[in-house]
């Protein structure tokens, strides 16, 4: 157990629907990062939060949004889902920015299947 | 910004040695990470290099040359469980988010 908890592990939903993915960072970590990994693709950075505030945005679609709550857990909301949104979604956490020695700690991911 | 290149796929035999290369172009260097990722699982940290040279850690070693924009991961005494993707990544931007290469899929055969 890495200490980063993601729920649910698997999600199957229909096109046009909306889903929420949840991430609880490792205890003491203030930064949360979301990544998308499509089949046979690399990890694509979506968005970063630090202590409740958005820090950096990647190529995140307008249909996607995220937030980090006062208890530091984060949610990634995906709406108007399309088949192409099917992917593994990873959350990672760190104390602040990238820890120079250990990088991030990743959660086990949520596998989203849009049918 | 950054551009990170890795070979897409490599094959090797159990017990052998394999070298996975990563070349990069960056406007500012703040270290280079290697992660291992088994299919459908989370990436796990392997190594971090910020200075030139070789860092050895058991069967895995990582090398960095900042002047050449080049790193490699060396895996010795390959085992079947080493079949996985190996991701090269670098921190970027003001808040040092990690940008990943597309990864190298390593297949170890008996």
C-alpha cells in the first residue's frame, strides 16, 4: 500500500455520463497530481493541486475538472464522457512539488471504461 | 518545456543485461527519474539522477549525462518479473510536475 488511495478501482459508464474519481493523498502530502494513461500510451499530466489551490494545468479537456478539499483529498470530475476517455486515471501525491529523491507516490489508479 | 524520447519496445532473455535509453531536451534541468510500471498497475520509483554518472542500486543502475541530454537504465540478471514498462520522467515548470516519456515496454523471455 503506497498510502495514496484512489476510488473506485474500476468504473464502467455510458457515453454522455458524468463520473467522479476520488483520491486521498499520503498522510502529510499537500500536493496532488492527476494523470491519464490511455491504452499503450504514456502518462499524460492533467492537473496539479497544492493545499487546496490549483498549481498547474496540462492538456486537460474542458469537460474535465478537479478540486482539492480542505482535508486534502481530491476529486476529478469527468463529464459528457466519450469512448476516447476510457483510460487509467492515476493520482499521485508529494509533500510539495516533486520530492527530489523519491518523486511522487502513485495511487493504484481508477480504470474507466466508457461504453 | 521538455521533450523526452525512449524506444517503444525492447526484448531480452532471462539472465541477460539490458540497457534502456532516454534522451531529452529541456530548458531547465532538475533531475531525471526512472519508474517501473507493470501492466495495469501504478508506476513505482526506481531511481533519481541529478548529477552526472552512474547510480547503482542492486540489479538496477541508472546513468546520466547532462551535457548529452542522455540517461539510461541498466537492468542486470534479468528476471521474468522485470517484464514491464520503464518510464523516464523529468520535473518541469514552476511547481515541478513530472513529465513522462512514453515508456519502453520490456519483454523478458525464458
